[in-house]
C-alpha cells in the first residue's frame, strides 16, 4: 500500500494499490471534489483480502494530483474522464472492474460506453444517468438542504487555517448524509487526511464543478455491455433512489442493491458487511482474463 505519482502530458496523477498485482483489478473512482481517501483504507483492504487488486486515485485538483487555480481548471472534462485509463495503462491493466461514486459513477458510465473493451464489470454507487435517454426521464431533484449548498453556500474558511478548513470540509458533507447517524469523528478524520494531502483545498472544492459538459448526445445507457450492479442509498438526498432505479432499468441486465439509510456517500462502515460481499460476488468471473 504505497502511493505513486504518474506524470503524463504535464499532469501528476496520484494513485495507490492494495492487494496482489496478479488479482483482478478493481478501480475505485471517487466523486466530484473528493480525493481517494474517502475510499477508506479498511474498505480497500477488505476487497484486497477477498482477492482483488484494489486501485484508488486522486482526481486532478484533489489530493496529491496536479492542482489548478481555483475556478480555472487547466484540464478538460475529457481529460478528467479518461484519467482512469491512464492509471490502468500505467499499471499494465488491460481490463478492470470499475466502481464509481457520484461524478465517478458518471465517469465509469462514459468509459463503459466509449471504451467497452477496458471494462470487465461496472459498479455504480450513489450516482445518476450520465447520458441522455430516448424517453423523457422524470427523476426527483435534490433535497432542499442539498440545493441550499449550491444556492446559498457556506462562507469560505480561511484557507490558511487548517482547523477551519477541516471543519468546513466536515460540514460540507453533512447535508448529503442519509438517515444513519452522522459520524462526525469519522468525517473529521477523513477530512483531516484530505486537507493534509491536498495541494489546494479551494481548488478541490471548486474546479470539478466549472468544467464544460462534453456528454456525447448520441450516448445511451442501453449500449452498455458490461455487467452492472447499482448500489444506491435509500436516503440519498442528492440523487434519490429513483436515480438508481433508472440506471438499473436502462442498463441491460443491471441489478439494483439498495443500501438502507445510506445517503450520498461512499458506503459507510455500517454497510460494509453488505457491500463488500456484493462487490466481490459481482466481480467474481473467473473466465475473464486480466
């Protein structure tokens, strides 16, 4: 378990692996404004112990990957969406299982559509359809509490005050919690680790959300061929569970696994006994070659 930096086309991408390099690779793709630490060490270790080579990485503008000035990302949506392939190329992995959360789930959908030969299976967590549909979708909007984070955001902290930034990061997660108790101590531990690893927290919390949308208008979920599992919290306030149901309905053969009480977040420790076996079972296809 050691972090590595891949430098390609002038950009640094930080990644970390768990488990035996000979095992099938599971690439974890975090959400927008999230570094890889939100895929917790123990969660990754459990998957590795079950015979998976787990890979997590920092998006651009998060963690130890390259950073741009806040509000002025030096990369495109296309580059952000294809960074997982750059990581897999560096590891010599031709095909991987992709597990993406929120924005990371959108990235995983795009890779499955545009680079199907690179994808063994898909696991889409706390996310929504990332491409258009031939029919009208009527999906519920975020909760009022979540919408307020966009329309009336909290004041920025003093970015030079570590404690203030950590507190700001913790409170930024609170509106996205589900009905399970909000474990402030755990969130603070993860936020502190993120703050200490990240080159520019203001850029982390800003730049992914100002990128231009480059979604191909002809892309359709019905064209995804990778076996797909949808993990979705029953109390997700950003993408209510109807978004997960839409993914499961539109992707051929996909199945939905509801996560009781979970909000818009990586599966919390309370659910690992459900989630880890589900992911292991979903990625257990001995006939596929690495």
